[in-house]
C-alpha cells in the first residue's frame, strides 16, 4: 500500500466523523493516557512512545514520551499506514522501507529507525490512530508477547476514550438536566406569579376520587377552608341550577375528555355578611398521556365585572331613553294639547247648565254629539300618552328584574322602536317598513325592544352623517323563514370601514364621537340576541350603507280557544282601593259601578279600618304610598290576614324602589301599571277574583 491509499483511508469521512465524536483532539494532557505510553515503552524496551490520533491533514499526539512535537503532518506519518490494518505494524529499519526512507524524521532528527504501532479500533470498527513505540536504533521485531501486550494497550486506550466520552456525555446530560431543572423552576415561579397575579382559584382532582385539593384563592371564592375538600362539598357550594353543569364537567373528565369549560355559574358562599350570589367561571383540563390521572382546574370570580357590565348596559339603555326625551316631549304635547282643548270645550258647554240651578237641563242632539266627540278625542289622546309612558318604562326596565323569556309578538317591540327612532329622522330621511311576518319569538319585550332600538338608532345616525345630496333611507323588513323570524334593517348611510368590521361587536368600540355613544349598543344587542337563542349579523361597505340581519327562533301563535269568557255573574263584588290620589278612587267608582261596590281610602291606616268593618273580594293597593308603603301594608296583611294577601292587586306607575321591585319579583300577585284603561282594570279585577277562588 502506498501513500495515496493510506492518505485516502486517513481522510475517510466515516472515520473522521467517528474521531470527532470523541472530542479528544487538541485537549490537555491526561495522566490516564500518559501512564499508558510509559507502560508501552517499558514493555517494548523502546525509548519513545506516543498515542497518536490521525486527523485529516495531521497526526496529533494525545500522549507522548520523549517526543518534543505535539503533532506532525501526514507526509511524515508512520501511523497512517498502521491504521490501514488491524494488527500491530512493525518497521525494523525505516531506512530500508521505501515508504519511510525519505521522511524528514528519518533522514534528519530525531532519525527514527525502529517503529511498532497497534491500531486503536473503536467498537464500531473505526481505526482512529495508534499507540506506538519507536527508537533511533534499528532492531529486531517484537516478541509475540510484546506484540500482544501492545495490542492490549491499544484496547485499553480505546476503553479510556470510550470512558472519557461516556463521562463527558454524562456530564453534558447532567448539565442539561440541571439546566432543565432550573428552567422548570423558573417557569414554575413565573406560573406561580402569573396565577397569583391573575387572582384565579386553583383546584386539583384525581378522576374517580372523592376529594380534591383547592388553593387559598379558590377556597375564598367558594367560602371553604383551603386544602382537601370533598367533591360533594365542592359541588354543593354552587346553587342548584349550576350543579347539573358541574356534574357534566366531572363526567366529561372521567370520559377522557382533555378539557371542559363551563359557562358562568353561581356560587353561594354562605357568607352572612354578603348574601349576594357570586358569579364564577369554572375550567378544567386533564393531563396528557403521561399524566392522565391528574386534573387541574381554575375558578375565576367575575362578579364585579359582570355587575359592571350590567350597569353599563343599563346606562346604555337609559342613554337611549335620554336621546328620546325631546322627541317624546313632542309626542306627548300633541295629544295633551287636544285633551286640554277638548276638556275645556266640554266644561264650557256643561258648566253654565250646571250653574243655572235648574233641576233638569237638556242639550240639543248636535251639542251632545259634539261633546261626545270631544270626550272621545280626549280619551284617544290619553291612550296615546299612556302608551308612550308605558313604552319608555318597558325600555328602561332593569334586565335583572325582567320576567323569563316568553312568546313576544315582534310587532309590539318593532312598533315601539320605530316610533322612537322616527323622532330623530324627521327632515333628514325616510323610514320604510316592509312587514311580511307577524309571528311571535321567544324573548323579553324590553330586551327585544332595546335590540331593535339600538339597531335603528345606529341606522338613523349613519344616514344623518352622510354628506351628500342623496336622501337618507332606512328600510326595515320582517319575514318568515321556516322556524325563524328574520328582521333586516338596511340603511344607505356612511357605512363602516373594512378594518373596523371585525370589531363592531366588541364592547366599548364605537365610530361615533365621544358624546354620541358608549360603544355598548351592539355588544349588548349580541348578548341579548344570543340569550334568546338567535344570532345577529352585520355587513357594510364604507360610503354605501349597512345591512343588519337579526334572526330569532319563532314560536307558534298562542291559541285563543281557551280565552276567558265574560263572567255571567250579576252580583256586585266588594273592592277596596288604597291610593293617596283621591281622584283615582273616584275613577274606580265610576268605571266599576256595574261590577263592584268600591270603597276608596287614602292610606294604610284607613285601609285597616275598612278591613275591620267588612271583608273585600279584591284590594287594589298602590306600592308607593306616603308614610307607610304599599309593600309594607302587603307584608303586614300577609301576617295578619293571609287569606286576603292573595286578593291584593299591586298598582304602580313604575317600580322605583328596591322594596317594590323585590316584592313584585318574589310574589305572583296581579300587577296593574298606571296609567291604565278600563279593559286593563277589568282584566286585573277578573284575575284577582280568579286567584281568590283558587
């Protein structure tokens, strides 16, 4: 084998990669290797010895005995030939071997004559270098014993290299694990800080277990002691309506679902200092394959945020009422004007006749007709005023006190919203209604009215802001689509910029000026619509206009086959009216003269006197009486005369106090809202009489 073949093997890619994996080249001297070259020289009776590693362009000495150089080039290497075989290579006299005769280290110093080297063979079969001995004197070949010993020393060198690599890899692994440990500790510290900063409660549970662990913040939210807590006690802290959801989450986790997130649940902490229920979001996640028997969950108290949102929504609703103030004044002033004129006309006609002192008076038929016409006009105007006040009260109603969702005819809410929105469009555009549906939807009238008014006011604002000659136009369409009712509101106003479309339903986002909106109208509308089981969609093009589509689930029209029939009873009922307005009592006497004997008193004290003098079939009581309120009277009546409490009809012009709101919400008594007409009064009387018989 010549130099070309030896150089080719020395520069083989696989061998060089194996050499570099040991990371041994150019390292400091190590006694373990130095000891082996001393032993090799002694065994072979040679003055010099090295452990040589053959690199791509050089040979480097990891250990050397009586050798000054740390490395030499491959052009004067004996070892590059030794690694081409697997046995010990010997050169008795380099001057006589044509491969080495002209080497500088043979011709010149140190004048090498004898060489013997055993290859360093790795477990994978790569030959990295040699452990060799050499002498400046030519000599006979090594004995078999010496050759075997030199080969054994080569094996020891490889073992030492393997040990060194294993030790290095172990240290690297230890360093990596230490680094990972420190990183995990740092991450855990950050997570702990994040958990503390987030104010989240934390709980842990082993699926199937009867107990769980809860941290201090979570325990505070539930009103329990931190630490171990039974699952039953955990669920028991939530109100009855929320426990089904909790049963579902624990069931889902047992069925190997990774995550389970609940909606907003109510917690009863049993805290006497604060009887209000708390609102908590519950979330849980089960471990992956390596930790499937472990569940971690969080609790987030959002009571303040939820209450704040409800207050802001209430302000938004009241702001909508406020924007109607000027227009409502106009709407009321018109009927009020002809009410006053009609009454003055009738007074002027009847007054002189009554003042004449005659026992009997007469009117011409034409005068009677005109008087009746004036009274009818006044009555129609009063009804208009009553409807306006009633509609404003519906819009301003606190959603927390609303009745549950019920079938609502969309015409009722839509007509109110249209009436109020048109006030702001006069002279600046027109509003068109294309009605193709009169079905009912499941909603609350106040909530549906608020949604429609929000959408209509946005459309009105958009068309009034457009600065061109095109007349503003708002089109409202209603239509049926299978089991849904769709309401579309389309305008040709300024439209919405493309970049703002993704944010239109975000709370507090608005393109209006700071004094023109709160940015809660659409977000509140979306929440209400989703609460009704519907959806709200919006499309818009800047400069062209906007289309909003409201889709709600339709319900069947209520059957009228079981409508109440007029009572055939002719006996007069006894009715007690408790109100501080004397004229209202007189009105009851007039309107119910063919149905009831009416006793009217001005306060609670006189009401008790009337009750002591006889029984009454129905009691109409105003909730906002001076001195002693109607609510207080009702509670006292419930204690003293419980059989009469069911016969009470609450009268009110609006639930202005917490006491009144709580009473109406907690009882099932009939409520008669002022102002009312004869039909509403008779309906309330009939309902109260029916309750008295139950």
